[in-house]
């Protein structure tokens, strides 16, 4: 089950014709969510594509037959690839349309005057279907140097042969279904990416286009444009334009610096939201235009009941988070902390108490990504971030950076003999700017695995020693058990038997070149999780065995000991199954299937909790 935290990136919105309370939401990882109450609550709907790499930017539903749905996708890993998916049974079953298979679809529109007509914009041009997607024909000249990299499409509401196409370099128009094309560049700044085009249903001579250079309006059906005023240069990247269906003079502009609105057809504009909000799509309820939904980067779905004058988060049930780490509170057994990456001010750290709701606990982190969470003996929570180590004291309300007071002092001038305080201060400064991927406790010391090497603190983070180890800096994990301290970069393993005073580089050979995590058992066994599979050593890293007894051969994402230290858990990004071992990693058996790719798994109060790359925290029912 999806546990949260709610929110994350949202890419596209659409409602069921005739029932605007039924809303669909597209994501950047192939997943779709739906709401039956106008976007107040969400539930998982379906997944399109074979992996987590499809960006679902357009959802189109036939107004005469709401069971007929289309979704366009482009591949974030291979930007030249993508698909159009179709469902004939309201989303229960989906197929990709063979005529558009493996094309990077950046725009999709259905003709209001004839729902049989679909127009798709791909990187290699424009395509049209006259039979609801059964067959497709190219309507832009093949291999044209200009009419390509299609980013936006609009079809004249009254004439399906009139099509507007925005490209990565200005816009084009056809009035004869693609037989001939006209360059729309009069009045528009040259070299403008055209992100969105809308045609006024009440007056098709009125056309709005948004570009990287601003918003343009035409009152001559695109023959000439003029730039509308009122939106500052900083918000010029307008990703989407949407017109109020009951008031043609009201237009919303979703920009990279918030939502803007005009009520006088573009003469004046007003910023409706914080500039921190990046708007990807806008949905206006046709029954009540005061009700507006926004799909945003990082903040998920936002809802307004007053035409955008105020907005609030509306993400209950919608989870699209990159959870990096899980921590069960040892002092409050019903509380869980998770670290989040890629969400800046909307991410950081969240906590939930059993039976409660998620609370963001990120004050003081200043939008940092969090990669590691550990709890000190005094109850304080320690976070490894993309810039330094931070501490949240027990009952504290804000995070404080480790070593801040130390660094604020003046660095002593260089002398022939470098003092220990100088070394401590230099190490603390490096740590505060480093990516901290892991935190470990070693006999009362704090150890940080960072992009600047390994660092230790004996005074709860006030001062640090450390740096590169045997010339290596990019450390991603460190584990300590049974007197054995093991640390790893992405390709090498380092072992210390004296708690980090001295280190030895141990050969893993060419078997494992992409290490993701490691575990050290109470009896000194070392296990590595890597892209090439799991590897095990019983002699402090001198020799290694590829573990194949019950584990996938490749793509192991995580290995750890459970709360008791007696059992091992392993996960893979290629399956949702959690694997279990009770013999030190020699043999494994499949456990429960979470249904999601898993980056990390923890046992908290006897319950399995797993961190996913895109779907937040999932919990064993």
C-alpha cells in the first residue's frame, strides 16, 4: 500500500466530459491517478509503458464517448521515443497505437468539431488520424527543416482542417489539413519555443500563444501577433495557457514562476500564486469556473475555489515522491521519518505518527535533498544532505547545520606547523559543502560518507576530521559491525579493523563496478548490492562470491540487516519482491511483493517499509 508522503511532480490534468468531478492526473513516470471528487482525493489509476520513464503530458477524452481515452507519452531516457496509448473501456485496458509507436509525442489534440480527428505532434513532425487513432498519416512535410520538434497543437474549434503547431522555433498553421503550411512569425520574437496555443471557442480569430519570450495574442487567426504586457521577464516560460470555458476574457497562464491570470483578454495580468510554484497544467471546472486545479512541479496538485485568488495543496492519496531513506523513531515507536530528494522546498524530511498524517519537518534545511537519516543516543535525528550534515534535536522544531559555529570563526593564518584546530576547521568546511550519502555510528563517533571522503566527529557534529581515503573521495555508504568498518565508493570497497584509523582497499575485481549499498553482519560477513548483482565475503573482503542462490542475478539495489541483526533483507529495482536470508546471505528466499521497484527496505516494529524511486513509501499491509 502507498503510504506517502503525498505530493510530488504532476504533469497533466483532464476531466471526464459530462462529469468534471472525475479527474485524471498524468505523471512523469508513466503512472496515472484519478479523483472522483474534483481533485480533493486521489487514487492510483494505471501505469503506461514498461518502465518508469514515460512522461504523460497530455490526456484526451472523447466528449461524445468518455470511455474512449488517449494519453501521449515521451521517454525521459530516450527523448526521441514515446507512444500514444488508447483505452476503449474508460481506462481499464490500454494499448499503444502502432502507427505512433516509438515516436516522441510532445502534443496531442482532438478536434472539438469532429472527435474522430486527432492530431499528434512529435519530434519528427505532425501526424493526423481521421479514425480515432486506428491509422495515422503525416501531415507535415517529411524531413522538413522547420516543421519538426512539435511542442504544442491547437485545432480550430469549428474547423478541423485548421491546425496550429508550436515548435521549438516559432509556430506554423495550416488551413487545409496539412496540404500547405504558413509560418506564423509576424509580431513574434524570432527563436521562440512555443509551449502552448489556444483558440477562443467563441471567436476563432482570437489566438493566444505562449513562448519562451512571453505570451502573444492574435486577433487575426494567427496572421499577426502582439506581445501581451504584464507578466515579467522572469516568468516568461509559460508552459500552459487555459481559457475559462464560461468567460472567454479569462485566461490562465501556468509559468515557471507561478500562476498568472487575465480577466480582460490579455490587457492586464495578475500573479495568483507564489513564484516558487512551477505550473505544468491548469484545469478549470466548466460548471463553476471558480474551481481550478493546477498540476505542478514538486508541489503536486493545488486547488483553488476562488478562481486562483488562493490555492491550497490537494494531494491526499497522490504520491509521487523520491524517498531516499527511512528511519523508525527509537524513542517514539509509532513515528517514522523519511528523507526526500528532488523536491527542494517541498521535500526534505517528513514524519508520520501511527494513524496520523504526514508532517513536513524541513525547517532549516533550505531546500536540501536528504539522503541519510540516523538517530543519536540522545534522540536527535541526524540528516546527510546534498550539502552537509544537519541535526534535529529531540523536541526541536528546526534543523541546525553541524559545525556552523566552528566554521564561523576566523581561519588561523597558515603557519609552518598546522594545528589540529586548523585541520578540524578545514575538514568541517569541506563537510558542510559535501554531498553526504550515509551516516554511521562507530563506538560513539559519528562517521559521514561523503563526496569529499570519510569524516568523523567525536563531539556530536561540532567538529570533524577526515577527507580522502587512499586518494578516494566519492564515498556512498559506510557500515560498522563486529569491529569491522566497511566503506564504499561506486566501484571500490575499503575495510578498517581499527575503527577508521587505517584503511585497506580490498579487490572486488571486475565483478562489481556499480555499488549501491552494503551490509556487515554481526559475525563479520560483508555483502554488496550492485548493478552486477549481490556479492559476499567471509574474509574481510579478501575474496568474493557472487550470490545467486535465490537472488536476481543482476540489479540489486539494497542489502541490510533487520532490527534483530539476525536476518538480511535485499531489494532489486527490477522487481518489487523483498528477499530474505537467515543464514548470513548464503541463500535467499522471496518474501512479499510490494508491486513497486524498491531502493531501500527497513523493518519498523515488525512491518516492512520500502522506499521507492517515484512512489513514496510503501508499507506491508
